[in-house]
């Protein structure tokens, strides 16, 4: 019994520790690992591939490898020799076809597949389908070009099959150039430092987080306090109305903002009565819309927490203040706000972190534009880099680098908040009960 | 009772067992970016399956093909979603067997090993590919191999609203001669701005509607770079992308001038609503604009523009001035076979694509969506030849260019696009925008781009 009791706390913590490990520690660690790779949609994620393609040859020509070797790698001839014929005999081509190839074409060498096919078409027992002709071509081709190898060993065997023997040093060079899969690199971090937009996007993020935070925490407080002083029925109604942005699906919520702001939209229509030309207001004041759209959503969440916190303040304290002649404003400033430090800390911390990583409303509203990253925040930039490109060039490795920075900033911000609001004092035993 | 049921079950099993083993059904899934007018990107493959199954029957094969129409990606985020979805799905061993992508997807997916080089599975010397417009082959090629079969072709013409042109002094003969003048370089982008201004000053259109470009980002904007002197994008010899500073400046300057010097384009034009845009250009609310051959389908059907040929002039995109040339972008979509297909599936997918490329089948898509055909023979299929739009617009294809097939294109394009939006909105002067793009490109793309 005592033994179980000792492990009970650990047992209680198990589900939480498991989820933290699964959904935080491991993803963060993997993101960190990926941030040191060149992984992208053109390198692929899984498996390694070695291919000598036209691009490989071009790179090799610019390097200092032996020119004759490069020419050999570049060559592609079709030689009907014993090895090729042996392969054909094993294939499911008809024996009569293979026999005629052996009789009439043995020892011949063709410079291109076209020539080989022309020769095949001259036979009486010829491979009738394109597939069969391709089979012959595959059996007799002497080349490394555009052949796919998945391991260095296979690649070496491939080189040997066309009679190329190289030293280990040269092999390493070839392997490096022919490798089309991702590689380890620290280049992502240096690219991050080299780009001017890194600082711009960082500044955007700070601007967005701070302004939206003020907007939604401030609005949440105002809403909570105003509804606190209202009759109960009305306050419930107003709180329910303010919850609408939170509960509407983001796409629909943003569609309403767009409809409000585009040149044929509600704002232009109303302003039209005052002689203002219709405008795409979203493009004119992108930040205003971004902050408002996000702020209204955040405010409703803060409002609920704050409203219940205000109600939880013992009424006798407020009554006593009223007897002492305190106006509502004085009650708010001297009694309510100080007693709400804890929920305010919670909401501020929570909103900072969630604003830093949230981007879906910006994505749907401005997509980071207009212009050079005007409303692009860090999380959105990570998304764009790693997962959304108009022409499909997704850079997973670089996107991971951006995400790592975000995690680091997030952890730093949490620590700062805990310091700033004196977390220890807030969770201390209430002195009144001692 | 139970015994009776058992006996029935056994009987049923015996009856149906031979049927079940007789034909092996192989499912081929297709993904395509397709709106309502572009359903034939899927349907052509389904129709091809009927023919293929008959062919298989004749060959004595037990295999039968069933086509599954997978996701169609529509809307403004559709392209990015299609590409993201395909990359991630195939990496995970899922996704389609056949995908209709853009030709610029070939290098990215080819390099990642997500697609097969189609030349290994289709005899390109045989019908109908022996008859393909030769200019389409380079667009389907990358790294020395042919990877895809063009699903359609198109061009992106320049348009003008004829009644407005007449109102500023053009005669019918002048309008009829305009496409030729554009082609020969006598009518340039400078004239576009001037005419747009005249149309606007006469009060024919509202301010900012004189020149009314495409509503959102798109490859179309590269045309305004390509028509400038030195506006090359790709160096075939080194396989690298090119950024010509002079052409880039002229390109940015044109849009900056349109907004600030002439006031014929709205500063906040980009990102506007497409439905509004289509409706406005199809009802004479804009003076001059540019679009794509498929716009014809939208203008004449949903927007109800009945007398298109009387109301609208179309031509190449005018030259940027001396040293430049009039051109238009062609952006053929392409049938690609993904690595999701294994063994026999690859071969069946290749045969489906071959049949779907038959002139008559491809014409269904061409007419339904107002895209252009892919083979010479198609221009003789009556449905195609009798359609005035496809017949006349196919001529533009001769002067068309395509975006380069390069793995670095997406990153390069993103920067150049951002530069344009900055110069357009006046955040930066055109020169500053060029400098920013060049600096950023040098910092982040290094020697992947030749900057000259």
C-alpha cells in the first residue's frame, strides 16, 4: 500500500507527461533536427536517391574532375552484347524475338534509342509493343544517365556496370553531386541572418502581438466591467453577442470582414453617401483590419474569464467601498483590478503565446500582403515557407528553422511573464486565512 | 432455417466466385485543378477508360480499369493547395495515380522522385503525340527528359473594349488592324497607358478602370517582364534562372506609372474579388485589360456577353518599347503519372493519358473551357475548327512563351511578385523595389540566379 502511494503522484502525472512528450517535446526536437537540413519539396522527405542527370553533368563539368570521366558519365549508347542478350533471354520477351535480335543485331552499337528502335522495327520477329521495345532498350543501354539508385553501394555497382572504376575520393565527389535527396546544413540559419526581411517580419510580429494584445485584453476588461454593472439579463445578452466572433468558423468570420472592406462592400457603400470613392479598404489599412479581426475574437475569450473573476470578488468588499463613497471608477481601479491580477496575467500570457503562433486569420484576410511582407508575421512566414507556395516549392527545412525561432521566443516570453507578474506571490497561500 | 440459410450462402458464393476472380479491377485515381468549365480534365480520363477497357478485352486481358475522380482544387488558394497536397500525399504513399499539374511542377516533383518520366512509358513518336504542336515538348521537358503530356494549351491575351476605343477616335478598320500593330511592336505598353487615360478622361469608365489588370497573383504578370528589352527568365546553357535588372525596372515602372502617373489603375487593385472583376470587364466597365483564353467561356456564359467579337479586341501583350517584343504566356497543364502508381498501374495510367489526348477527346475540354488544343489534327476536328474563339486564339500560340522549368522558380517568383506589389502600391519606388529584390535574391538564392 505504501509502495503504491509513493508512485501515485507519478501515476497522476503520467497522462500529462505523456502528452507533453508526444505533442511538445518530440515535435520541437524533430523541428530542431529538420532545421539543419535542406529538406524541401524538390529533395523529398524519405529515402535517398542518386541520379546522374543533365544537371549533375553540368555541375561536374564546372568542377575539377577528369574531363574524360565526365564524358563517360554523360555517354548513353545502346550496345547489343552478350550481357544484354542474357538479360533479354531472362525477360518475358518471346524467344523468337530474342533469337532474331541475337542473330541480326549482335555486336551492333547505336548512339541513340531512336536508332535502336529503327533497327528493331526492321526485324521480322520484332518487339511489337512500345513496352517490349523499351525492355530491349533497357537491357542493352550502356549508361548511368537518369538511372535511379537508392544506396551508395548500388550506385557504385552502377558505375562498375558501365566500366567505370574510381578511387574513393572521386566516388565521394560523384555521390555528393548525384545525391538529389536532402543534406545536413547550417545554411538555413545563415540565410535567416542574411535576409533583410527577417527583421521586418520580426518587427511585424512584435507590432501585431503588442497591438492586438492591448486591443483584446483592454476590450475584454471593458466588456467584463461594463456588463458587471449592468442588470443580469442584459449583461448575459451582451456577453452572448460578443461571443459570436469566437464561435463562428474562421473562414466565414473572415469572409464577413472581406465583404465589409472590399470596393463593392459595406464600408464603401456607406462612405459613398459622404462622397468617398469606393476603395479596397483592406489593402489601404491592412493592419487595422488584421488587428481588429484578431482582437474581437480574443476579446470574447478574455471577457468570459474576467467576467467570472469580477463576480468572484466578495460583494461585501465592494459594498464597504460604496459606503465609503467610492465611485465605480475608484472601485475598479482600487479594488477590482488589483484583485484580478491573476486572471489578467493568465489571459495576457495565454494571448501573447497564442497570438505569436496564430496566423489563420491573417492568412485568410491579407495572406501577409500587400507588398513586401506588409502583414506577414513569423508564424505565417513559417507556414508560407514550409507549406504553401504558389508554384509548389515548399521548403520544409527552412520552415523548420523559422519554427525553432518561434519556439525559443515563446519559451523566453513565458519566463519573462512569470517574472513580471511575480508568479510565486500569486500562488502563495492566501494570508487572510492564516 | 439456419441450414437453409447456410445452403443459400454456399450457393451464392459458388455462383459469384467465378465472377469475382474473372476480371481484376484496377482503380486509377485522378486529381486535377478544375472548376465547372474544366470538368473534362477528369472526364476525358473516365471516357478514355471505356476505350481502354475495350482494348484490354480484345487483348484478352482480365484487367479492367476504374477511374476515381479525386479532389478538384478550386478557388484562389487552389493551386497552392493542389501542390502542397500532392507533395505530402505521395511522400506518404497516398495521393493520385494521375495528376494534372502545371508544367512548372515537373522539376520540383521530378527532382523529389514523386513522378515518372513519361517518355519511359509512352511512345512519343506514335499517334497522337507525333502530331503534337512541337513548341509544347520543351515545356514538358526537364533535365533532358520528357515528363508530362500537355493536357491543354492556352494563351493569355490582351483585351480592349471596342466601344470605348471607338469613342476615343479609333475607326473599325483601326481596331481590326490593332492586333497586327501590337504584334509588330508599333503599339506598345506606353500606348496602352495613353489610351487608358483617354478613355478615362472621356468619362467612359470610372477612375482606376482605364487599365484593369488581373485581380490576383498569377504567372500572367511575368508577361510584363517578358515584353521588355532583355526580359529573359532562363539560361538554358547553365540551367539557371535569369533576372534582368533593366527589364525588371521597366516592368515595375509600367505598373507604378499606371497607378501614379496616369491614374488609370487602382492602387489597391490587387487582391480584389474575382466575381466583381469578371463582371466588370465583361460589361464594359473597364477600358483595356488582360486575361486568358479561358476567360472567353466566363464572359460569354456566366457574364452574358453575347457579342464578344464585336465588343472585344484581343491581341498579344504589347511590347514594352524599343528592344522589347509582343508576346503572351502559355501555361499548359500537364498529365503526370505519380509514384503512387506501381507496376501495371503505371502502364494503365500511361494508356489512359494517351487515349485522353486523342483530338476528339481533348477537344471536349478545349471547347468547354475555352482552352486551346494540343495537336494539329485537333484544329481540323469540326467542333474545334467551327469554334471561332479557339480557331482564332490558337494563332496567338505561335508567339507564346512559357515559364521556365526550374526547381528554384517558386522562390524566385515569390520575390519578384512581392517587388511588384510594393512598386504598385507606392510603398517603394520602382528602383527601390528592384534593389530590394536583387539584394534579397543575392542573399537567399546565391548563385542559383544570374542577375545581370
